[in-house]
C-alpha cells in the first residue's frame, strides 16, 4: 500500500494550489480517503474526506468554502483543490486511506507573502 502526495509548494496569501495523492497497492475505489495537515507545533488535523464513490464529502470548518476534495478512481488519485489560501493554511499535508490506515509521506504547503 502506497500513497504519494504532490503539488505542494510556496504560494502567496489568496493564491491557489492543487494537491494530488496517487494510490497504489490496494483497491482505491473501495476506500474512504482523507486529507490531514499538521502545522509546526500543532497536532495533525482533519481537513477533508471523501467517500469511495466521491458522492459524499466533508470539510473542517477552517477550510469549508475554500478547499475542495475530489477523486478520480480511474487514476487512483485523490485531489485537494485549495483556494484563497491563508497564512494559517501553512502545514504539511497528508493523504490517508481509512480502510488500510495508511498515510502518505506528506507534502509541504507554505503560504507567505
């Protein structure tokens, strides 16, 4: 089971980024997927989740209306579109497969002017 995040980087406040998480080694289309993040000195927090079909999504209050989680089961990939980024969104972002309890390695997102 393997999860690999990509798409992070440095962006100015108000900017956008799209994270991707490529999955392999398990039946991706059967898994509920989540994005978490961990800022320096803080605990890891849930950002968004998506059902196996993509028909149901959930978001933390801090990102609701700004972030969108989606998935492409044909590509075994889950995405996190982040818009109107704020300084407080700076963190390492992780994708997580609920069914196998597998974490990706994480990817840095830095929002800075």
